[in-house]
């Protein structure tokens, strides 16, 4: 099918396999991306959860940071979960030394805002633009968004904190929908990619 988008998952660290499965379930051709030449071959990209500082450093090490920034600026659809949300922020409230971001969403993010690993939890989250009831969100050392700029659209909140944001072709959630078997957020992203393909 010619309208099947090719969507990469940044495979430097994190839950890559789960995203590949979720994207395939949402009718995308999914593949891991580690190098700039692989990035050049995809219509959209998912930046998975993991450890945001490590992912930032690995992206620089693998020569991926500048090509990622260039593709995002050029309008490539990108979806970031958890650490991926942090990498898509224009500003991190409490960055680690040497931590860089790709940018793409005018937002300020607080790392590990929902607590440590042992404070991880699941909760139903109403996400604007997704029908069929709330999405089950898995929050693991999750960030939240402190504030957004005028162009960023808040599409979900939890406990009074912003947990999902969209700005044009860039989508970010502080939770992990890929861990639940509910692929509606990935389907939303695949539709975003298809719309600009």
C-alpha cells in the first residue's frame, strides 16, 4: 500500500521493540533508526522512553542530534514518550550536565516530576483527539510539562499537570502507551504522518 507510512523508532536506548509493535498494529511500516542515513529514509520518527541524559549523549555520539533537529525543523512528524518528551522540549527545567534537546515543542519540561522508579503508576488519561474513552497511561519516572508556549496545544492533563502536548507535527506524552496494548495514541501519530507524507 503506497499510503503506508514508514516510521522509525530511535533505537539508541529505551523500549524500542514495544513501539515497533504498536506502530505496526497502527498500520505503519516500522523500523529501528540508529544512523543519519536511516533517519533520511523514514516519514516520521518515535523517540521512546529511556534515560533522557543518556539518549541525548548517544544521539550526539552517533551523529544524530543535528540531523534530528534539521528533520524536525523541516516538518517531519515526531512522537516522543517520557524521555522522548524531554528531548522534544525547547527547555528542561533541571537539565543534567551536557544534556541537549532536539526541540520541536515550545514547552518547559520537568524531569522525573512524578517521582522515582518505585513510584511508577498506571492511570486512565483523557486525550483530546482520541475517541473511545480514556487511554491507559503508564508513568515511569515520568516528566510533566511546567508550561507551554502559544503554539503548543495541551491535549491531556493528569493530577493538574500537563502530560500530553502537540505542536503542529510534533506529539509528546509523559506516559508510555506502548506498554499497554492500547495503540490509539500510535494510531493518532500514524495519521499525523500520513497527513504530511
